[in-house]
C-alpha cells in the first residue's frame, strides 16, 4: 500500500470519528504539497447523502497530488479563503470546532 493510500485510510478513520450527518457534522478535504486544492467542501454532500460511507467514498476518489513540498501554510490559506466561506459550505450558526 502506498503512503497516499495509507493517508486516505487514516483520513477516513478521522472523518468517521466525526460521524458526519446533515444536521450534525460536515467535513471537507484539502490536499496539498507545493500547492493546495479543496478536494471537496462542506456542502458537496447534502441531506441524506451526507453519511460516513459517502464521505469515505469521496475520500477514495481524491487523486494523488505530487507532494513536492509540505506547504501547510498554503493549505491553511485555501481553507480560510475557500473552505470556510459561504460557497464552501461554512455555516455561521453552527457550533465551530477550534
């Protein structure tokens, strides 16, 4: 198993621990290396579609991104700008995890 597959397996276990559901916890995913991309945002799955299984399926479909660097600063910028936004599915009235 490649490191990328191990990372996705680990990420699926973390996502499962949040017990994603429409009225409850929403999840998003950013992959990064030298650059960062929102693989899926908080509102990609809606209502009955937002289940732990569907999140795992989305994680399985995330393509490998060459990891030339480890630019977590770029990933955090993308998270702030693109994920934690109205278009990214940010819910201002929901309890926030910090």
